[in-house]
């Protein structure tokens, strides 16, 4: 524990109710297990956040791709898990899709 500087994840994050509306380019080539993030899209993230906090060194970061409508809730989950800050970052298409949570570190 406390040894990693960075944890990056692309968990299943599509809310179950939105799976049927996914374009074929996604749904036709990805198994549902890789897409379905549960009712709100955050089932797996809820498990990742506390684990990542425990295993990150001070000053480390968790970077996770999530469904854009879930970022506010994910921010709250990250802060509850002990992260000192959490912010969204735009992907290459200009959409808020990435959450970056930081574990406060000591300045040396």
C-alpha cells in the first residue's frame, strides 16, 4: 500500500439504461460486461476509488474515464474515499469524460 504514483482505469461506466442507445461502433465490438457500469455507471468506480487511495503514495493521482453525466457523483465518491481533490478533464473530443483525483502530498 502507498507505493504507486499513478493509477489509470477505464472501467465499465455506461449506465445500464443507456446501453441500448450506444452506437454500433461501440456496442457491436465490446462485450456488455466491458460497458455496463450499473444503474448510474459508477458501480466499478465505487470499488476503485478507495482501493486507489490506499495504494497511491502521497502526491499520487487516480485517472479514470467515466460517463460524462456521472462526473459530479464520481467527484463526491473520490472525495469520500479520501482524495484531497477531484476534477474533470476533457477528452480529445472536447467532452468532460475523465476524472483526475489527487492524494495530497508533502512538498519536499
